[in-house]
C-alpha cells in the first residue's frame, strides 16, 4: 500500500533539498526506524513510508512527476512502490548504499534461535479449571563438545577463501533503483566468514545438536481452542550463543459432547418427558463443575431456558465466569402400548383450552430467563 503522506514531510526535508540532503535524511531515518533496532510499535509502517518516499525522491523522473502532479501523477505514471519483506532488509540496504547500513558489524550479528511450535490437547473441563501439561519436544541446543563453533576439539575454523572472511560478495545488479553494487551473502561460508575444515564429530560442524526436552506448561483457566502460549527463550539455540527462540504451545480444546461453548458461555440441553414437563420433576444436568440437580416446575415448556449464572467458562485473564444456559427439550413418546394410547385419549377428552393456557406471567418469566 502506497502512503498518501507528503514524501518531503515523511523524510523531513525541504522541497528544494538536493540529492545529498535527501540521502542523508533517509539514512538517518532508516537507522532510527530499522525494525531490528527500533522498539516503536509503528516503526515498520513508518519505515515503509520512508523507503517509499526515498524511492520516489531519489530518482529525477519520479521526483519531477511527484513535484508537478503529486501522488496522482505517480500513479498515472505507473509508479508502484517496491515491495519488500523485512527479512531481506540487509539486501535492501546493500541496494541503497552499496554496503550494509550498519557497517561490517551488522553482518556478524548473531541470529536469534528459531521458534518452535508444539501442540497439546486438553478436555473442556480442564480448560475451565486450568491445568498443567508436560510437553516433550525436540530442540536444537548449542553443541557441548565444540561450544557451538562446529570445529572439532583442538582445531578452529579458518578464514573463508571465497570472501576473505567478510562473509559477503559484491555484485553489480540492476533493479527498479537503477544499477548498483549489491552485496550478497557468501555462498561458500553462508556469511560466517569462516569455514570448518575439521568438523566436530558430535554436531557434524553444525554447532548445534538436537535434544529431547520436556517443559511443564501451565494452561490458564478459560483458554480457548487454538490459543497459543509463548514460552520465552526455550526454543532452538541461536548461532554462537545468541538468544534462543521461543516455544509456542498451541492448545487444542477437545469438544465435549455435553456442552457447546460460545465465548465464555456454555450451552447444554436437558430432556424432559412429557409427564416430567407436565407434572414437574427434578433432573440431573451436567455442569463444568460436575453434575447438579435442577428442579423444573409443573407446566415446563419446551424451549425454556434455565440460566445458571457463573457456571460457564472462566474469563481468561479476567474475573468471573460466563453462564451456563440449559435449554429444555420435551421428549414426546414415539411408541405407545394400547393401554398408554387409551390413557392419553382419555386425557385428551378431559383437556380443554384452560389445560394449555399460559399464566399471565409466563412470557415475562421466559423473557427474564434470557436476560
Ligand atoms: Zn559440535
Ligand atoms: Zn565466505
């Protein structure tokens, strides 16, 4: 998405700024907003705008077009900002400046270890009460034999011959920005600047080995199906002692056939026979806290809803619980003996409108159940 802000304003330069001023402003902002450096939550967004502004103002044709016709002129001229992902940022800087923005040091930045994901499955009742799980997972750890260097004990890595130890190769290439020197990661040493001639026997030169680990994961009450719990720093080891990645535990909550969950509320149904419904009955219904007895008065109707306040799921990282709603279903006999048929026919003859008419307060009661 192209920004609609004024490009000069984005870079903080005057409209008459020369090439050198524009480049200087861009460099300064890029240093400040680079997502590897900036903590500001909107840094990525602002950085995109800055790159776009620089892309337009650093080239004579696009700058002229913009000066005369603004954003509409650029669009009319077929300009679209270059799309890039933040993973290729160093290449992007190499494109702009012919070398890394942060100098040689940035290349050697140790990369953080990878994240890893594991999945646990719990029952709905466990999700309601909160639970703990031992979660086994394989994780890459720094090799103890070589302390992560990848070189066999007694030997050490040697400087890469292909790149002379810089880890990068300079190449001339063309792009939307014109022709420039682009620096690429050295394929021989993959950017490390060093090569291992005598690899460590335990990790085969990788510097890392795989270890089976177990983590005790605390699952908070009220968790929803598919939510993830992040466990910081327990993921794969980073290169050369850099910070380890994180573990993401995805929690799957198994469906419980007795309940339907909707947010923090729980729905259940209860079956009353026609005689229970007509005469009144006490019935056992399941709740998340175990079974409970519910009393239904004579004349209970199908579709009535009984609300059990505070018997739903706990509010995740909050206070209180949702409600449980119990929907009344009235079971009508499907097969009758001759005797039962006779009794029902006799009942039907004795029944009149009064038998089925609702109390004055019935609809009020029903409405209050929904509140
Ligand atoms: Zn090793
Ligand atoms: Zn190399």
